[in-house]
C-alpha cells in the first residue's frame, strides 16, 4: 500500500560477513507526519530479501538489484 507522501531516493548498504550490497530504495515522508522519513512495508521486505540473498551468496540475484562488494581476506603478516 502506497502512503500519500513525498518520496526520497537513497542508497542503503546491507552488510554481511562476506558482502556489502548497495541498493537504491525510497524513503517516505508521510503528509501527516513530516518529522521523520520511513520505509513502506514493501521496502522493508526488499531489504530483508537482499540480506537473505547476501547471506546465501546469491551473486547473480544481488548483482541484478544493486552493487556488490566482497570482502577479501587480509594478507598474513610475515
């Protein structure tokens, strides 16, 4: 359900132990309460799905929905 409001696009970072995924989402500033932007339920579900896919290592899905950064193992110090 879309709330009548102003919409603001922002990039959110979802971090797991192996990946950081940058995805674009909409923040909503409701007409009834402009004090703080919020997410609609669909956006929250999408962010949860991104985290689940990142934890599962589903790179093809992640690359289709945002920018994916993968952690690298630090080189051992001799």
